[in-house]
């Protein structure tokens, strides 16, 4: 039997990274190195049967150590969060460029065969996202460049780094532009959570406290698509082992408004809440959706978990976490 290559998951202590490691284990991989800057006790999922390393991958020496002996690198590491964090921490988001730069350099020096970079829909031109009834974003819509300030520009620059390491040095790189990934085992409070988890928590808080109201950022009419974590993990594997040598969308094409997202979570939780709208809070672009024409053409596949199904699973997990932390019952069973 051919010896399994060592797989490195950068950002393995994070939400998507933890799910990726779990999936690799389910598929029979045993040679896995998971690396994250957070103390091990703060990782979202920990798997003791693999090699777990706490290290700052902004440092090149840490990247060289992480990549040593590896056949594949999955770079999911970044300093990021929901829109509130992104808009208020632009410099921190930009510094993540050191992670991808040093990982690419280390991967090349270590003879890595394939390198995956997790980019973001935040790379897309803001002028194409001004209307709530947005046209789905095609890969070409990243140019002319007008990315999300800070985080989006870092992702766009890192995409170019991947491209040039492939063109100049032959390192096989694969790039996926994630669109709003959600699901269990993610951030649900503290300021870095994204809209699906934040809405779940706010509905649970309203039910637990008896204050049946919810504050939304923006006017609630802004639109998004949300991709369930299982679809994201499946897409990562398919893209990594494909011949797709250009950045490609990885997201659901099911467009909903934030008001519709709240409607859905209210129905799941058995609540009906008064809504207040904080128009001065960060809300991001007015509309963003994924055009999946290319991924369907390349793979005959696209993310397909219905939002209602994914949100039921997510709400149930967050409800359990909320009740375990605060000792209160909240939300319908």
C-alpha cells in the first residue's frame, strides 16, 4: 500500500479547520498535523490521535516546522470574524497575509505537492454588491478590484500569491472563495460570530430572558447566501483534488434577506420577536450571492444543503451550548 502523505491543516483549531480534520479522519487519513495559534483548550475541536501544534503561522520558522514532511497543506488560518470584527480590525485582518506568504514559501521549500487556500467572497468588487437583489457574483467580478477593506484585500492579494507560486515555481495551488460558512462547532458569541450564529444566539437570549425583542444590524433587507459546513468540507476536498487552477466560488446560491433569516430562526425556536434595527452598526454590503456556474461546470456539483435544514442543526447545537454555559432552558426542542 502507498504510504499516506502527511496532511497539514493550518487553522485546525478553528471552526472550518476542526470540521476538516474530522472529515479527514472519517475518510481514513491518519497522518494529520493540525496547527493553530490558540491555546489547545480554546480549539473548537481537538483530536488527540493526530499531531496538534500551537504555533503562530505569521512566523516563517513556524511555517517551516509545520510544513516539514507534508504532502498537502490546507491553509484555513486567518485573523477574522463576522462583519463587526472585520470592519473594526482591518490591520489585524491584513496581517494574515504573513500566514499565507510564509506558508507558501515553506511549502515550496518542503516539497509539498498541493496547497489549498481559503479565500473569501469579500474579494468581490463592492460596486457589484450595492443592491439587495444582487446579481450572483461570478469569479470574474473580483476585477477591477474593489475588495472589502482590510480582510478582502488580504484575501485577494493572497490569491495572487498562490497563482504566482504555481506559475513561477510549479507548486500546485487551489483557491476557493468561501461564502458565509455556518454550522455547529463554530463561534456563536463574543463578537467574532457571523450572522446565522448571532441570530440563533439572540433568539435564544430573548426566549431565556423573556425580553421578546431582537436587535438587527442594518435594515434587515440586506441579502446573503449561507453555506452549511458539510457542503464547505465536501467542496474543499473536491476542489483540492481537481484540475481547477483558478479561484472558484464555494457557496450556496440560496439568497435570503437578514429578515428572512430571522423569520426562519424564529420558526425553529418557536418565537416571535419585536425587531429593532441598528442602522449605525456594521452591516457589510447590501447584497451578496454566489454564482455557481463554474463549479457546476468543473465538478458537476455545488453546495446544496437547504438553509432551513442547516439552520435547524445549527440552532440545536447553539441551544445546547447556551444552556450548558448559562444554565437556562431556551428555545423549542
